[in-house]
């Protein structure tokens, strides 16, 4: 009986090992640009308390940090123009600026905030004007400052 249970357990574990979620996007991932250096020590990308992806790389240049990340395939639909990233508790947290965003074009960057307080301040400053449009313009400005054009 023990031998049969052991074999059944091993077969179950072997079957589950092949059932992992595949990351989406290109090999380069999705780029988030930060004004400053976010403190990240966990490669998880979180949305509403759930891990939805992983960070791939981080580059610092001219005071701007570019963090590339990928999302797991079930979360592809999160990549819209109203998405921003906040560095919180050593991880990247995805947030939406409200409303419905358009799908991100290939090679587009999204805006990142090094602290939750910087994100809240940005939302407060942009109560009157469209925060999604402001985030897009600021991400383009940081991307150009990073040296990627835009």
C-alpha cells in the first residue's frame, strides 16, 4: 500500500511540474521607467494582492531607472495605457489610473513610481487633468531622458 501511494504521489508531482504558467510578452518584457531608483528585492510583480509576473532586468542611466518585467499569460489584458507601476515593499505593484485604457503599443513604456507617496501625489496633482494622459507623457519624457528616444 505504501509503495502504491509513493508511486501515485511521484506521478502526481511529475504531472504538476509541467503545468506552469508561461510568461507573456517579448523576451525584453514590458518597460517601466522610474524617476530615481526603486528599492526592489523581490522579483514578483503584484496586482491586487496576487503575483501576476516577474521582473527581468533593471537598468539605471541619467537618474532614470528602467525595469523590464513580464506578466503571466492569464494577465495579458492588464497591459493598457492606464497602467502604472509602484515600488512597494520591495516589489513592483501594478495600479490603474481609472477608466478604460487602450492596449499598449509594442515598445511602449509605462510610468513607475519609486514610493507609494509619489504615486498618491501624482494622482492628487492630476485630479483636474487626465491622469492617464499625464502618465503617458511623463513616461515618454523619462524614456527620452533614459536615452531610448520617444
